[in-house]
C-alpha cells in the first residue's frame, strides 16, 4: 500500500508570489521549522539563480552537520541541460532536484510559440535528466507543468520516458488550479497504474480547491499502487491564489472522514509545530493569517453561537474535529506594553546584550557580542523588520553559517 509524503515548496513557489518575498535567513528558518514538523522535503530554492548560491550552500551545510536532518533539501530548475550544468557549477553539493518543463498543447503553442513539438519536449526532458544523473543528482523528480491541461496519453508517455531514464518521481502540476478532486483522481490513478512510479501532486487554488484536489490526487496515486508526494506551502502562500496549505493538507489526510483509515502518511508529522510555523510565515511574508484559516486562524476554535458554545463546553468533540492543543495553540502570548529594547540595523552592543540575556544567551566578551550583533544588523537590513527570537538564537549559535546567508555580493 502506497504512503503519502509532504514536500513543501514555500521556499520555491511561495517566494515567487507577486509582491512577497523572504530574506535568506527567513527561508532558512522555514526549512528548520519544516524539519521540526517532520516534512519529507523542502524545495528550498533555485540552484541556477546566483543570489541563492550562498543560501543554498549554507543550508546544505546545516544538513551536513545534522541541523537540517532528516529533511531533504531539493532544488527546482528548468529541464534543460544548460540549467543542469549551471546548477552543478554553482552548487556542486546538491543531491536532490526537480526538473520542470511544460507539456500541454496550450503551452507548446502559447508559450513555446510552436517552436517545440511533443517529441522535442520529451528529448529536452530526457537530456536534462541524463545530465543531472551523470553530474551527481541522487534523487530527481520530473515535472510536467500544466499537466492538468495535457493529454493523458502524452502524460503517460512523458512519465514513462522519465522512469526509463532513472527519474525517482513524476510531478503532476495542476499549474492553473484547473483540476478538481474527481478529475485528478482518475488521471493520477491511470498514470500510477500505467507507469508504475511515485507521483507528486502540485495543485494551485485558482478555483479554491488546492487542498481537496491534492487529496484526490494522492488517493489516485495510492489506489494505483504508488506513493504520493503532496506539494504544500505554509499558509497556502503561492502564485496567484496560492497552493495547497501545509496544515490544512495534513489535517485533511489525518482527520477527514474515512481517509486516514486507508491512506497513511509515510512519516509522522508533528502537528504541534503548526501554529509556530504559520505565525512565523505570516510575520516573515507580511501577510496576516486569515481569521478563518484552517487550524491556525483566529476563529478556528472560536464559538459565538449559544448552542455551539454550550456544546463545546460540555464536550469539545461536539463542535471541534481536533483540539487546539494538537496544533501547538493555547500558550499565553506576552506583549511588552512598557519599555521595549529592540535590536535593529542601528542597534548597539549594550541593548543587544540585554536582549540576548533575556533569552539566557551570554557572550564571552564584548568582542564576541559585537561580532554577533554585526550579523544581526545585516539580517535586519535584509528583512527590514525586527528579527524573531529564533532568528537571533540561530545567528548566535551558527554565526559562520549566518554570515553566508547574509552574503549577497554579486557573483561573476
């Protein structure tokens, strides 16, 4: 029986959202929180993009020393030999990749302007896949962009060619949110049965069904005898109307009617980290968590109706499918209403040592404090907002890696 795994793409699809973005330190913290939560893989960035190089190498170093373990760190590139070669030139240490190319007639005509045929699509993908494997990629997913508008026979041919050349997974991209839980189930099941390889499901929310469609696709993969890998983003942040929300997707797998009895996660997810990662992503992106957001919104456990309030007080299960404690909620939040000492890009060492002392972090001497403070200043410049406690602790604990994350000198 196939299992369901989570691959989060916040640091790839989420940061491509118009008018939004994350600093390299913020992307790193997302990876740390995803790892703590038990997510199988983070699509952590773009290996061919030069300004990502220091960040990608720093995170791979964190993986090497055990900080980012057991989560996998995967890069996203176009399925071209040029992108593959550029990837291993800039990030030779990378081991996990997803290579992507458009497959639908709409994209072949509208994007490639008819300059590519389906045979060209297949050859381009296979050449890139062979190159990635020869240069040292250990785990490769092959993406069919706009798969939901692609002819099923061609998808099967495409995925079969990828499997023949050693791909580990086929990613079915519902790029425009065109699918629904029923259509994607039939398509994914047919691909799983005819190709016989694990399938990733990547869904968008243009029609408001990203989570439901992802679950339908995962069911199709498992029913077809294969593992399913659902792509998510934290708080559903992604291009246009967003992607399948991480917390909502996991809750749907674990809590929806009859689903978890047959369709199981391949590795445990620690839901108690949900509220923490949702709050951090909201702060980092500068996007408030919607009041009705599944599990983590302000009203997710709020009851106003007299009948509901009475029922939930008698037994929470009357009006709650799961408890707020499961999601890491319920701890009191404290807000300073008097004097506040902040550590910003113009902060001094005295105030900084006071702040770190409140977190029980001490320094050997003023020189060490000044060294870490300088990194904190640069991090504030990049983020343009005060750092959260975990970011300050990260910089104090891993100053050399933090320096790499903050190095944005243009590369030749």
